C-alpha cells in the first residue's frame, strides 16, 4: 500500500514532464513503480494514483450499472477524465495538455501527499483553496477524527 505525505514544490520541464520527488518515488509500491494513473480532480487539480490504488477505484466505478442514467453519467465523466502515464527512468511523467489546462498548471507545481494518492496543484490555485484557519482546522479534526 502506498503512503504519501508532505508537500513538495516542483516544476514542469519544457515538454510538460513532471519529475516526481525521490520521497514520492520511494513510496510507490514496487509492483507499480512505473505504472501510474492521472485523473482530473473534482477541484482545479490533478490526482495521481499508483496503479494498485487506482484499480480499487476502477473496480467500484466499473461495477456501477450501465442501465441507471445517473450511474452511467458518473462512469462516463470519471473514465474520460483519466490517463494512464508511465514514469521514465528519470522519475518523470508526461502530463497531458488537457489535464494541465484543467488544473491551470503552467510551470510551477505543488504535490500534496494524501495518503494513498497525490494531489497536483498550481501553487496559486492551491493557496486560494486553503481558506481554513487554525480554529476551523481544529473543528474539522474534532468532527471527523474524534469518535
């Protein structure tokens, strides 16, 4: 199982490739070190999954009914928003242009480890999304973690 934490500042190269930091690369499960899945996030960001983690989500989405219009719509939107990417020997992945546009990424990137996946953000968009102050963070932690 993958375990990603922390925040990393990165840059895309001129060809739209993102070099994954060594700490992220070393956290990838050995069986899926080069096979990764990139998905457009629900916000203006991208989600990067190791193949093992993506397969869990794929199974859930694939099992939705093609005969239910709402479930069919979810499947359609979900599957059209993903791309399988390979990490090369220099720990780089090529980010498709449409995905860069979705996340408003031009050159600078912030990677956020989210446990079993990684969020990829434009730093300005990410900073705008951080509207929670310390008191609100404490309230959220108590609400969801204090059971």
